[in-house]
C-alpha cells in the first residue's frame, strides 16, 4: 500500500523551468479566464485513473494517482497546457519523454507495469469493473416510426 498523490503546480516545476510553468498558467488566457492548471490537471488525472481502473482499486481521494504514474501524469498535464500556446513548442526531448509516458500508461492498463495499492482504496461496489458504461436493461417498442409517420 502507498499514499497516492494529487498533482500540484509545484510538481510541474520538476519537469519544466519555472518561467515555462508560469507562462503556461498565465499566457493567452481569454478575458476572465482563470488559471487553466486545475481543470487540465483534473482532466489528465481522471484519464490516468480511467486507464488503470479495470486493473486496480482506485484511491478514494479525488484525482489521486499512483506515485508510480506521477511523472507520466505531469507530462500529460504539460502537453495539454502546452497546446494552448503554439509558440511554446515542446523540445524533442520533451516529446520523447511524452511518448515514453504514453507507452507506460499503455503498460499500466495491463499487468505489465507495477502499481501500488492506495492507502485508501475505493470500495469495489463503488468502482465499476466495466468503467461505468451505460447499459440499457429494457426498452419499449417505438410507437412512432418513420413508417407510421409517413405523410405528415
């Protein structure tokens, strides 16, 4: 068991120069737009959790990810935030690290990448094995069809 982590802005500083992180958070914002980091981080953390939910019990802590996937999640956040500002292009090294991170997530979705159980695992009854997909359990025959409405 291990404490899962919630990505913070400070975590991004481990992978980018501080000025670059500041630019990603403040440049090219629409009028009234707030710092995009919290929303982008939430989207990417949910993506990572969704990739591994069929394999391992998730943490009850919202947006928490396994510590083994912290680097990969930070790189996904950087990629998403970077896309907002085309003139701040990723370096070739950053692009390679991002490709490696995506490959790691593919492995993490299977049993080929070790992931620690969270200290606060979600109850299996709350975590759906099928990813939470909608399933139609019954339906009524349609009363109005193309044929019955022809001529209207």
